[in-house]
C-alpha cells in the first residue's frame, strides 16, 4: 500500500479547519494527522508528528503563519509548508516564500486546487530527497576520501611533525595521500621530508588562474614513500595572495584523486584556518602536556563552538611533552582523546635534522609506534565510517515514513 501524505491543518478559525478537513477527506492518498489553532501550536505539533505538509494560514494570533513557517523551515527541513491566505498581493507571496513556504494557496479554494498544491509539493520533496540520497550514495561509493586538518592554538606542539609522519605512514600502507602545507608564511613540511626547495608551490599553482585544477598534479612534489606534497609559498609575502575560496576549491579538487588529503594549518582563527576546517572531515587538535597548550586550545574550541561548528568532527591528539596528566587535559578540553603520542626529543630532532620522518628513521621508538597506531586506527574505520554516513543520511530522510 502506498504511503499516505500526512498533513497538519493550521488555522485559528474552526470553520476553516472543518472545511479543509472535509475537502481532504475524499482523497485516498492523504491523511490528516492533527490540527493547530496558531503558529506556536503548529511548530510544537510539527516537531512531534513530523508531517509531510503543514497547511498554514498566514494570519493567526500568538504566532502568525510567516513566523511559524520560518521556524519550521529552520528546524524541520523534511517538513514542507503550504501557506493559505486571502491576500493576493505580491508582497504577501514574497514574504511567504522567503520564510520557506513551498506553495501559496489563495482563499477561497476548491478541493482540486488544494489537493493539487499538496500533491505537487509532496512530489517535489520526494524527488529532491531521492536525488540528494543518490548523490550521497554515489559520492560515498566512488570515493572514501577524507580531508584531515591538523590544528593547534599554539605553535611548536608537533602539529607539522604529526601531519607529515601520518601522511608518510598512510602512503606506506598503500593509500594515495597528498599533504597540503597551509602555513603560508613559514611552512616547513618539505624540510621535515628532506625535499629540496621547489619553485612549484601553492602560490605558483594559484598563478595558473581558473585552470589550476587541470594542472594541479604537476605542482605536487613526490616523496620516496609515495606521499604527494603541495609546498607552502617560497616567500612570506606570496601567501597574502591566496584566498579562502581558492583553498576550498583546491581541497575539493584534490579529494577527487586521493584517499586522504592532509592539511597542515597555521594562524588559528584566521581565514585560511576556517577554509581548512570548513572542508575537513576530521580535525585533529594537537596539544602538549602543559597547561598553556591545553588552555589555549580550550579557548580556541570555545570560539569554534560559538561559531556553530560541529565539534564531533574534532579529535584530540595528546603529545606527552610536559607534566600535565592526560586525564586533566581531556577534562579541560571537554574532548575525548583520540590518541596519545609519546614524545622523544632525540628521535624527533634527529629526524628533523636529517629530513627523514620519524616513522622511517626511528621505527622502533614509542613516537613512531604511536603514529603507526593512528594510521591503523584511521584506515581500519574508513569502511565503517562510509557505511555509517550512508545509513545516517538515508534513514534520517526516510525512517519517518514508517512510523
């Protein structure tokens, strides 16, 4: 049996609701699931019952139809509103559509015009849901690529070292990986990898103009492990020409061809920083075991949360350099520790000076082992994450139909 279109009637006049109920009662494909007498009650009932369509009068006490429509559109994206009004003027129609209404129905209306409006809106919504789900499924099955941004409120915490070594370790495991050095002023990813200075950088790629996506691979420098690198500009002033829009477009381009896009960020809470975390699937927050590092990261998280970012994407990496207990750091950050990394000053400094990543130079050290563990953790969950995202999206859109 086909699923019925569930409708909520909203009008402060009982006789109008009675008329609407009577006109809809003859439709075999429509079910009235409730009635409300004002916008406030409509919002509450819509949140509880999740109807397909709300037939909303524009003029009501307590909360009018426009305000109620706006609230429903903002909080219940799967619920559509059809505004009902005696006002035929353009401004009323404009206000209704701006608030998020999907259709505008003039009183008095016939049974045919009301049924047509409801069925058309429902049909368009279902088509949009099918298209959106198809796009998500196709994207997820075509690629499991993930953009991972490494961030920290303070410098010198090992953020670049971790992003470089994780990139190397993922590449060694057969993954296609590109590392973007987004420290546009003083990026040293190439130094840690022992890569000689190159004239092909993120800045010279920018100079290619609109066609940069077609030649981006020519600007990537390859490490012996198979890791690809897009170096930072060779001069400090060159970074000033790079825009957030360019960065976001670049990251979208790279994720089409690589399993993992790793971004080593700098200058927290600046435009490039937000461009990176906006595009990221995972944000790795690096802290060391000292109060200053943890406290500053907490302040940064407060700003991020205030701006409306989803902190569920953020993962805490805790470098044991200092004396602050890990449990205290986790409590201060209010962020579960994704992984703890042992600090080895000799192994790290030796690797940096030689231009050989820790996971290659000192494979048996604790720090190398911990980075290998992070890589294993990431790759072992990639299939589950893909399936979870598909299931979450699909069932969020369609499970309500089976109440």
